[in-house]
C-alpha cells in the first residue's frame, strides 16, 4: 500500500525539518558577548498591563539612556551591552513586550502603542530627556516615540535600525518573515517546532512559553504593523550609527538615504552589522558615546 502526500505537505514537512536542523545548530553555537556585570539588576514591572523585564545599571545621577534591543535578541545578549553603557550612563534596557521574557500584549500592539509603553517606562523611572538607542526593531519604536514626543528625548540613536515602509525590505528579510509566518500558521507543523520558531524569532526562553503566551505570540507574528513615520518630521538630534557590513538586513545604502532626510543629525558608519553591539559592545558603545557627547 502506497502512502500519498500532497506537494504542499511534502514542502511544509521539508521546510520544518530544515528549520529544526538550523535551530538545533543555533542552540549549540557559542553565545554572543556574554559577560557578568555586578552593577546590573533585573526588575519586573507591569506597564500598560503587561509584565515587562527590565535590566537597569549605572548611577541614577548620570545621564539616563534607554536601550531598545533587536528582534531575535536573546536573554543572555543584553547584560554585556547594559554593563558597557552603565560605565557612563544610567541605563534602562527593557525586554520589549512580546520579546524575550516580557509578556505579549493581547490584542497585539501597534507601534504607536509601543510608543505609549515607552512613555510610561520613562515616567515609571522618573527620568527626563533620556538618550534613546534603538537597534533594529528597537529603532522602529524609538523613531515612532521620538516623532510623537520630541520633548521627552535628548538624543535619538538609530543603531542599524529597521526602516520605514518606503524602504523596500531586502529579499532576506522578506523571506525570513514569510518563512516564520508560514510555519507558525500551518496546522501541519507540530507545536514543539512552533515553539522553537518562537524561541529563536522572538528570543523567548522555553520556560516562558505557556499555552497562552504561545497563542499571543502567534497572533503577534501574524500581525502586520504599519511603520509610516517620516524621517523628515523628526525634530530631535538624531545619529544613525550603521554597520557597513550589513547587506542582508539593514543595508548601509538605506542609512545614507535616511541621513539626507533628517532635520538635525548625521550618519556614522562603522565596521560591523546589526548584531555587532552584542558581539563587541565595547566597540559600538564607544562609537555611540563619542557621537552623542
């Protein structure tokens, strides 16, 4: 007796198998720039009804700085970054709601709602006019927030940031998003594979993936959010800190175009890419510090 499989089923199973191999390989690969820092604390607060994990470091009397991480950042990527910034700033580095250990908003937030969450974060810590550094996804939230509340930002640093919708996604980013969305939506993909997708795509540890969280994260992955802020409208000092080696995700050509649209700001190019901040935080933080000071 011959078993019959549709081409669609064969394709989905093949993709899932390939992804599983990739994810398992990723899990045994070395971690990025992980170091221990004694002057960092992890706090758990509820903002806008969502439990949020926040890393805090440095002297509260120093210039406040908020660091917003990239999509896919892992829990153990952030301490080194926070530790390096804490040498010069009072740093607050939240794990963005829906990512890493923070709860996922339900219903799914728009970027504007993430901006309101960031406003509440500032108010919770009683800080005024922080420097805001946004990496990739974090740059999207930082841009939306700075456009709406320029009076609440001293300096905006877009570090290899995601770009607005008038910039075409690279083929790699487009494929990567579709790839994950197809796997998440398919009824043929087992739950444990979907959890692996979530763990890597959103950086969420397995122990934080309750059935409710999985449901909410699947809804978030399936949601298309609008990012239409105009760079021309930004009315805060803005620095684009961008790696020349990033050709797959946020090409340097995009940054050069954005720089021509800014009212007040400039582009600083460096040797690296979107993940260099996590691999070599001293190098990138030094570049940022020199730019804003």
